[in-house]
C-alpha cells in the first residue's frame, strides 16, 4: 500500500490514473443500459486517485472528464444529443452526482496535500536525526582514537591503533598508514588494516616509484579513484 500511495516515479501515478479511468469508461459503456446512471458513481474511483496523486486540480479535471465521457458514451449508445447534454443540468441525480465528484476531488485533494506535507516533514526530521547520529558516532570514534593513541607505548602500536580506528571511522575495507621519505620521495609502509594487514608493513618501494602515496604527495589533496584497475595513480 505504501508503494501504491507514494510511487517513487511520477509516471507510475499517471499509469494508475489512466488504468482506473479506462476501466471506469469500459464498465460504464458495458453496463449503463442495465444499471442506468447509478453506475456513474464508480467515477469516484479515478477521481479519488487523481486527487490523491495530483491534488485538487487534478481531481476536478478528472471529474469533468468522467462527466463528459458519460455524456459522449450515452450519445454513442443512441441517446439524443440534447437529452444527454441537458441531463447534466436538469436531472437531479446527475447534478448531485457531478457536485459529489467535485466535492470528493476537493476533500481528497486537500487531504493529499496535508498528508504529503506531513510525510515530507517527517522524512526531513528522520534524515536530520540520522545525520546527527552519524556525526555523534564520528566524534565518538575520533575521541576513542585520540584516547587510545595517547595510551599507546610506542610508535608501532600507536599507528596500529590509528589505522584500525580510521578504517572503522570511514567504514573502509582496507586502510594504510605510511611515512614519507622526502629525500628519496618514496613511502615507508608502517601499518595496515584489511587484506594486507600482515604484508603491507614489510613492503619496500624504490625511490621515485609510481605509487598511490607518491601521487597523493604530488597532488597535495585527497584523490578519489573510481576505477582501481585502470587508475593513473
């Protein structure tokens, strides 16, 4: 019901409206002679749908289309043109039905607007709470990193703590920490988290070797790599 009431794509609303309106026209055409004008009450279904998806204007427009289609269908079924058109304004049940459709369009359209505004407000509030919670979690991890790093006894354990918590902070699968040899312009691997945790600290790079760390130092800012296999870095 949630997906039906609030479709993600706008075109879905049009499709639903077209289907309900088409079904109404078909049913009215097939059973009008048997049940009379009473079957026109089924027009409330497409009117409710249009009012819900497109507001008061959409509902009223659909109501007008339903009334006009009723008149056209009656003419095609053999009723006289004058009787069909004058019936819209002279037959009490038809007049009441027309005003009833317009009233339904107004009520449902107004309800739709209020409900949609309330839903959007709740979604904004929910997103704000998620952002606030994520920010608090971020700050908690930062505090934990600082506390644990200060309690570490040596550089190796400090870097290990940092790389583990930084990976947790950014929800990364792998994380690497390295020192930079400015003389030889090469990284000195120190600690890692993830698939290369054991291997990375024992790697050795040649001076001037093309590495991600060298690319970072040369760029002077963070690098976003979308294709790891074909990266120029």
